[in-house]
C-alpha cells in the first residue's frame, strides 16, 4: 500500500481556511436559500391567509344569503299555507255554490215542468171553455134564428090578419055607409 504523505502544516491551514470559506459560502448560500424559501413560504402563507380570509368572507356572505333565503322561504311557506287555506276555503265555497246551483237548477226544472203542466191544463180548460162557448153561441144563434123566424111568421100572420081586419072593416064600413045611405034615402 502506498503510504500517504501528510501535507505540510501551512497547506493544512490554507486547506482549513478554504474549507471554512466553502463552509461559510455554503452556509450563506443555505441561509439565502432558506431566506428565499422563508420569504416564498411567507408569501404563500399570506396568499393562503388572504384566500382563507376571502373564503371566510365569502362563506359568511353565503351563510347570510342562506339565512335570508331561509327566512324568505319561511315567509313563502307562510304565504303558501295562507294561500292554500284561502284556496281550500274558495274550493269549499265553489263546491257549496255548485250544490246550490244544482239544487236551484232542479227547482227551476220542477217549476218549469209544473208551469208547463199548468199551462197545458189551462189551455185544455180554455179549449173546453171555447168549445162550450161555441156550442152555446151556436145554440143561441139557432134559438135567435128560430125566434126571428117565428117573429117573422107572427109578423106576417099579424099583417095578414090586420089586412083581413082592415078588409072586414072596409067591408063593414061600406056596408054601414051603404046602409046609412039607404037609411038616409028612405027618410
């Protein structure tokens, strides 16, 4: 094996100083790297904090929006329940009105049927009355005609009797006049 020769002491010192310088450079480089890494991490941390703060504010905003929406939904639920109650009441009222309408329609139909029956009854009675009146008028006209004929016959008979009486009276008058004239002549 080859034997190692030891470097002279001056060169050791230079070597140690060189190594110390290298070590310091490495330490400075390490400090600079760590410092840069620290600054980078600090920057990232600040960015993350800002993101977190923004996220927190957004979360609070969204939470407030959800609370407002929940309140609005509760209000809508209340309004919906009220409207549903009103709708149910209106439906019940409509149902009652339909029942009442049907009842009135039935009553109107019954009244119309009764009116039609009554009208039919009175028309029948009117026709019967008209027929009775026509018969009565025919009878009375026939009676008046018969009485007129009897009157005319009576009148003719009376006129004939009157003429006969007048003729008799004329004859008697002539006889009396003749008799009177004869009596005057005899005297």
